[in-house]
C-alpha cells in the first residue's frame, strides 16, 4: 500500500531541522507508521508554492498563506490542516475548486486564548506594565499616580460568541463582574442567555462595556468592524482587547482614539500586516499592551492543536471524515471522492 504522504510547513522547524515546539502532536502518527510518511517542506515561504505540494497528500500549515496559485499542481493533495482556528490566510474557494478539504482545529484554542484575555484585562486595569517600569526606573514615589481598578462590578463585552468567547465568560465567573454583553448575529439570543449573558447590538455593547474583547473571525463582514464610529461609542474608562485578527479593527481609528485619550487603553495581539518588521506606532503608548500574535501560545495549546491537526490526516487516510471541516461541500464533489479513493485504497 502506498503511504499517505504528510508534510508540515517549514516554519515548524528551526535551522537544525528540529521542531521549534515541545509537542505538536506528531506522536499520534507512530501507531500508523505503516500507513503514512511524515516530512517537512525544505524551506519556508510566506505563500505555499505549487512545487511544494507535488506528491503530497496532506499538509499541516502553520503560517504560510494558501492561494489559488498554490494549488495549481495539487492532483495528489487531499487536505490542508490549518494549525489553529483562523483561515483568512487560505483561499477556501480555491481549495474546494481543487478538490482539497480544508480543516481547522476547533476547541483546541479556547482555554489558552481565554486565559490570555483575562490576563490582559488584569494587566491593563492594574497598570502592570507601568508599575514594573516604575521599579526599574527607581520611581517608587510615583506609584500613587497609578491607582488601578478591579474587575468586580465591571462589564465585559464579547464580540463573537464561539468557543473562545464562551471560555472567557466561564473563566471570569468568579470575579464578581456584571452579566457580560454579547454581540454575535450567528448565535441565538437564547443560547447567549443560557450562558448568563445579555444579547445586545454592537452599538449597545460598545457604549456599555468596560472591556471590549474580540473573538470573531476576519471575514468580509467583520473587516473594519471596529471603526471610528464604534470607538467613539466607548467609554473613556473602557479598554479594547484584540486576540482575533488585526483587520477587524481599523488601526488608524484606534490610534487616533488612543492618542486623544478617548479610551483607557488597549491590548493587541494582531495587526493589519504581519509580521511586523519595525516597532508599530502603538508602542508609544504606556496604556497599550502588545504581543506578536502569540499571547496565547503555550505548550498545551500547541500540543492540543497539533493533535487535532494530525488526527485530521489520520481520519482521512482511514477513509473517515474529519472534524473541523471548513468547506464541507467538497465531500460532494466527484473529483474529491475519486481522489480520496485513489489515495487511500
């Protein structure tokens, strides 16, 4: 039997060919060694190139983008497993047209992103960054100018109520906060209420929340969702937290709001153009926390995402439909079914 050939993008590995991360789930393949072969791309490219997919049946993708051009030589490619839950870097329609199933790893990111969100809420309200700097600069007597505030009796606003948003609400249950506000047009108000939250409009959330936390995907509908109009609705004591995608927030509008002191601060894990090669303009603000799109990265996160992505390949090589399929319509395409049968039988 011809092995199911699985490749990982090169950014999983360092210059010595060793994985950069403690555990990305590859041990799941050990008991299937007779059915599959594991390799890695020879070099890292920001966009997957057609030659990298020749002879490959499945690819686990960390950061490279996937375009229609990437897939022009995908006769043997059955699946792309995106390492995470975001897939705005992948041309989904092109995958379907090329008879390639695209999967993500639902659930694996919920707890670590929720923990990071709560950590940032506490760090912002207690001025952790500034107080650390006071000690480093021997400015002890300045401490009375940086009184913090607690989370109790304050209101969280959640934009996007999938697994991550719900995990944030659950983690905050013991802090004595007001019932959270939720804006998510794809989740029924009844489900939102079942989680102890209030379903509200985006305008209501922006005007009433002490923390606006983004947990929605980047789509045509959410691009620039948080613009000047929405930021102007925020209270001057409120914070914006973005652990989702940079394009959801209009960076010009956010910078202007921070520069004018119209909001209390922000925490940003993602930006319009990544990776950043120079310090962003947001670095000038002491009330802004920044991270290079990794605030939630933990060993547990990469282990769980990896196991989910690897299980996708295992399921497909055994003729099973995997979890986390982004383009389920591909399974109805004769071309995909023919390719699947040829590869796994």
